[in-house]
């Protein structure tokens, strides 16, 4: 099951909508190189369009307000910190889809209060590195069948 393929079978093409090399999601060296180069505003817009229901997450990631988000679309490249935040978040969406085997189910889970996260919705934690790591830990437990 490949969640990044353009055929849209598992992930309904979500990552096909974002012009990034496939290896960004699987190869740490490519991820780091992409962070150092900086994401273009065009790629950011593609990500936000692909995940339009979670637009507010990108507002929080970029520490802006909804009215100024469009200004980021015109940038040649985001800074390293912003690029890393956005890329790591996109990577987490791919991981969530992989664990649940379906994009919609994964996104529904992200918006559900999770007891393993003290009743917090995973989506509310994705704007920080520590929050994304907490969500990843729960996803790992789910993928290995650990429910304690």
C-alpha cells in the first residue's frame, strides 16, 4: 500500500496534489535537503488546498492569521523553521493515512478526541514538534496493536 502514489488508491492522491519529491516522506536526507532549500509558496498553497479542512492548522504552524496566509503563497521559499514545520506535518498526514489504510479515516481520527492523548484531538497538537511526536507515538502503538 503506497500512500504517496498518484493513482489515489489509498490516500486519494493527497500527496499527488503537492509538488514534492516522493522521497521527502521516506528519506531523511531528502527531507533535510528540502527543508534547507525551503518550501516554495506554491507548494504551501498546494498543501493547504489538499488539506483545506485543516487550514487553521497551517495558520498556527506559520504563526500568522487567516487573513495573511495568502502572503506566504507568493514567497519563493519559506524559512527553514517554517519549511520543517510544514513538511513534518505533511509527513504525519501520510503516516496517519498509512496506519489507517485510508485518507478519510485517518483525517477523521485526527479530529477525534483520543484517550491516549488525554482526550485531546491529534489535530490540536500538530502545530508543535512535541505534539507531532506525541501523535506519532500513538500511531505507532495503533500500528503495532498496543492499546494500553
